[in-house]
């Protein structure tokens, strides 16, 4: 048992790594620029670092979100690519430098040329009033130009335009840029493209995201992030609250519905499943089998819509409210828990039906099969032969040996609580985690999506671990040492 | 004495004896036929049109319009197939598509939720009847629900079958390898094992990293080009891995590298499956759908790459049984290579559990696709699917036809695949044979 537990716990670690890596890949590949999101958010809220200039804000958020770091512990690149590439933040700029350095296979001259053109651009934008827009636009596209042909065209145009304006400083800078460009063009060593280099980065985005930027075990000294390992999932794009706080607010209803539905499913399915299994091919077995099968393949979103259409429709039967979880104007002041519950009850009935029916269908069906298999065992025949009443045989002997499906269903409760039933919560507008998931996707709130994915993954994993341990307790015959 | 049947045929006839399975198969065949013929069945362009000696099959070819010249007068006329003018209608021989509406095309005469039993109007305020009508009613913009359902079956069937094909290939290959080789059959010298593992890095580098820009350009151009470029990358990747594997032989000069040890195939694959099972599938699909552009290809790939674990597990268990059978031993004694025995002799006998899981898997994939398009995640909004029709019905509960018909289609198709899976399980389960 202990050996098994240690083996299971050891498997926990690679699973955690895979889940965190997947979540990290999702968050890195999320479209849009997190820095811009943060800046526009603080601008629209009219608070925060308003007195700071824009580039200062950018730099602040870049360090805060750790985007100036290399992505992972190690990186593989061709020898032709400059190592400083991870310092370039703008994606289009990065691609441009990458393409340039690959074209000649020379990282140093490419970076030198890139710096020269950046300096030229910043010189132009700093004296914007005396400079024509055309010049600025050309300099701006020079920054992203990725082929030698395009660059030389741009340079030529800039040259003719600058000749007219007689601005000595800019002409000087343009000349340096041209010299750097000539240097860049003169030396070609394409063979460097084909030599892979591995470089290791001690501090990187993944490490920062997972462990925070303090000490990676104790978490002391963290300035920007404490890491997801300590529950810091970053800041929601929607309201700039910490993601973990939003989850804490939303998880209640999801937890309630998943727990309540499992309890109800147990209460209904245990008698049905056990009785159908004990009396195979009886009328009860046949009818329940067919209806359970139908329930099992009934899509929950269809049933939910049908229920809403019939029982929350002013034209047919307006028995239940169509959406929400509590009265529109909230609970009255000083209402007791019982009062709150009775006020919310009509809102909960339709969702609970939809939450419950599929798990009770699965549960009853698996219970029936388990009981069926046990009923043909010798010990049941012995129990019958010694004159035990039939219902006692079934519930005391057959049922207690068919507990495994109950455990499996229970293991799914907790991941369901965080992931929420995405579909049902959306249909019934229950303010839980599932609704939050869809809301986050519609508003591109990626930190929230990544957090939900990570936590659900960990809870699924824990659920499997707990259910395996419960298996061993419920059925001592299960030995895990040799599976 | 009765004639001896092969076990497979025996199982097959047992399968077809079940009435539910036959009904399910009939329904699935109909659905498949509708899915295949969808553009012909429901299209606002006619199936066949013959005018002034020119013949067109617009719904088959998908062409929007054509330019014809009258052989006698030489006058050119432009024909818009979706909206034939009255003069062309009179002149030409036309064979209309059975449902002469396209999904998503609005019919302004019958806009704003007209039910199947309500009065419906054609051009000029005439009342229409019979097959001319919107048989299953219309949606808010007057789009035909029947046409949407027919084209929606195409999406559901494609997603279900293609994603499970991907899952089936991965699951069968990995499961068969895990079960057949186990932990103590595949031997490799230490030198070659180490070199192959080291080879992953350069293989990735030359196969994919160096080709980033080519691959990026291919993603933007066309699926065919993308597949072509991906195949080049894969060939490079595998070629370099193979090269490193061979290079491992050079290390054999040192004695330690020559020692052979077992490749723990079963352990590696089983652990990998256990890790994958712990991933929350729906949330994973939703997250990936959130960061990528909505497209059916993405959806199929994600469902395919996350659903193979069950297939692999069952195939592995079955393979453990098959590999100890006598005929495998005799094939081995004949000196066939292991890979050939595995895929040509052992795997065909271990395919039944995979078939069962695939059948349930298709049901799950269809359910997943319709749920996602119901939520409006992952499926492009301009494609009519059963799920998106249903979610349109959520906006207006008096339009019951928007909720009932797509729901029935989803329910029946999912149930049919589930019934087929149950039937297969009972037919192929050796426990029930006695």
C-alpha cells in the first residue's frame, strides 16, 4: 500500500509538469499583447500610473509580467541568431531581426544594424514637428523591414527626403545606419544557420510564472509574482483583480451544484441500479435500462433548453424563473440562511435536474453491471442458502462489493467544481466557474483561462489519486504492487 | 454438423441479430448519406439547368453564375444560379434541388421565426405549399432550418469520424506497441538508445525550428501546402532520428555501450497515458479554442489528439492476450520481423475493443462539437451546425422548431453510435460467448 502510494505520488510530479507546461504554452501563445491590455485597462479605469509616460508604463508592465525574460530554461537556436533576441519584445520586430540574421547568418552585424535603425527612428520621433509624416512612416517601416531589398529601398527614399530637409543630425544618423547596413550585407556566413546552439537561462518566464520571482522554495523576496505554486495566477484582464480572488468569489455556486448533484444522484441511483442488477431481466430491469440509456445519451444542453422552453416560458408554463440564481433585487436585508435558501430554491430546481440526470444515469448503469456480476458469485449463493432474506443479501453483500463506481463518480466532483459545468452554467446564467470560463473566453481574459485549466488539471489528478486510495480501502483485494 | 465460422463473422452475425443495432445502423447510414450529399440535397442553386444548349450542374460544381452566349443571336446573358430571373426560368429546363434553400441565406418573405405549420409566402405575397415551404420553419433572418440541419449533419459527421480516425490511429499504434512489446521484448544496445534520445534535439532543430518561416507561410496559404510542408518537416525529423540511431552503432567500440537492455515500451506508454488522462479534456479544448482562430480543422485535431487514451488502453489489454497465442509464436519461429508480426498478425486480432471505444468516441465527439457550437466556441460562426441552430432557438422560446429538430438529430445520432458501441461490446465480448 505504502509502496503504491509513493509510486502514485511520484507520477504526480510529471503530470503536474505536463499540465503546467500546457497551461504555459497556452498563455504564451495567447493572441494580443498583455502589456497593451494592462495599459488600456488602467487608462480606461482612470487610475494607476497616469503621470508616467507611455513607454515608462510599458517597461513597468513588461518587467511586472516578466516578458523581458527568455521563455524557458533552455532554448535551441541556430548559431546565426543573436542571443539578445529574447530581449526584443515586439513580435514583428523580433521576426524582422530573426529573418535578417538568418539571411546572412551573422548575428552581430544584424543586431548592430537593428540598433542603428532604432536610434534613427527614435531621433525622428523625438522631433516630430519639423519632420514630414512621410519621413516618419518610412523610418517606421524600416524598423520592421525584413529583406535586404526592402531595406535598401527604404534607405534610398529616406536619403532623398532627408536631403531636402537639411537636418544634419538625422543625416548623420541615417549615414551610420547605411554604413551598418553595408557592413551587414558584406559579410555572409550562411553555414551558421545550420549549427544548433543550446543556451540555458536560469531566470525565465516559465520559472517566474511557476515559482514566482522570489526564492523558489520559500517564495521570499517576491516583487512581481509569487508564482502559481503559491496560488498567484496573475491579474485578470477584465477588472485587474487577482485571478485567485475572482475564483474564490465564483467557486461557491459551482461547488454547491456539483456536490448537491452527486448527493442526489447517489440517492436515486443506488436503489435503481442495485435493484435492476439484482433482478436481471425483470420488468423493472428492462424499463429502467431503456430509460437510463435514453437519459445517458440525452445531451444536457438540449434537455436544459427544452426544460427552460416548457417550464420557464410565459406562454406555456411559467413555473420557474429562466435565469440567475437569486431574486433580481437580491435577498432582503438580514435574511437567514434558510430564508435565502427558500428564495433561491425555484432558481435551483431546473439546473439541478440537468446537473443530476446524466451522472445518475451513468451511476445506475455501472452499479447495475457491478451488482449483476456479484450476484452470480458463490458467496451470494451461500448467503441465500443459509436463508438470508433477499433484500439483505442484495444490500448487505452484493451492494457492498459494488462500491467502486460510486467512488469513481465522487472523484469527479472537485474538478467539476472549478471547471464548472460550462454548458449548464451558461444556459441558466449561474454565476459560477463555468460561466466565468465562457465569459473569459469571450473577453480574451487569458490569465483566467490558464488558471482554470491549471487548477482543474491538478484537481482531476488529485481526484484520481483519492479514488485509487478509496478503491484500495473499499476492496482490499486490489493490490497495486503489480498491476 | 454446422459449418465452422470464423470468430469475427460469428461476432458480426451476433451483432446484426440485435434489432437496436440494425435500427442504429440504418439511421447512421441515412445520416452519412445526407452528410455526403448535403450540397445537392439543400441548395438554393438548382441541381441541373439546361438553357440554350448549355448544361450546368450548379449545386454539384458550386459555381455561382455563368455567362452564356446564344448560338443564334450571339447575345451574352449572365445567369445567377442562386437567383434565377423570371425570363430564364421560362426558357430553361430546371431540376431544382430537393430543398431549394441554402443554410444562412435569409428569405425575407418568411423572416422572423416562421413555424413549419404557419402560412409561408413566396415572392409577390403568394402563399406557398408542399415542398416549396420551409419544411422545418425558419430562424430570425428567415434562414431555412431544414437546410441548416442537412448541412449541420455534415459538420457533425466530419468532426465525429475524422477526430476518431486520428484518435484511432494513435491509440491503436501506441496501445499495440505497449501491449505487444511489453517491458521485456524490445532490445536495443545502450549506445543506440542514448544516441536516439540525443537525436531528438537536432531532429527538432532541422525539422521544425529552421523551417519556422516556411511553416508559418504555409499556415497562411492553403491546407494542402501546409500538409506538404509538414510532411517535409516530419521526414526530416524522422530521418535525423534514424541517422542518430544508426550512429549509435559507432559507440559500440566501447564495451559498455554495446550492452543490450530492454526498452520499457509498456511503462513509457502507460505512464504517458496516465498523465494525459489527468488533463481536463473539455477545459483543454475550450482553452485551445480560445487562443486559436475558430476552425473545424483545429477542433478535429484537438479532439483527436486528446481522445486516443481509452483506445490505447483497451488495445494494450487485448494485445497482452493476443501476443501469447500460438500463432504469434509460430510466426516468430518463421523468422518474420517483429514489426510485421505486430501490425499484420497480432493487431487485426486485437482490434475489437478499439472498435467499441471508437464507436462511443464518435458519440462523444459529436456531443462535444455540438456543445461547443452551442456555446459559440471553436466553430466558425458562418457554418451551420446542429448546436448553433439550437442556440439560436434559445433566444426565442416560441420558436420551438429551432430547439426540437436539431436536438432530436443530435440525440438520435449520439444514441445510435452509443447503441452501436453497446452492440459491438456484447457481440465481441468473449465472456458472453459461452
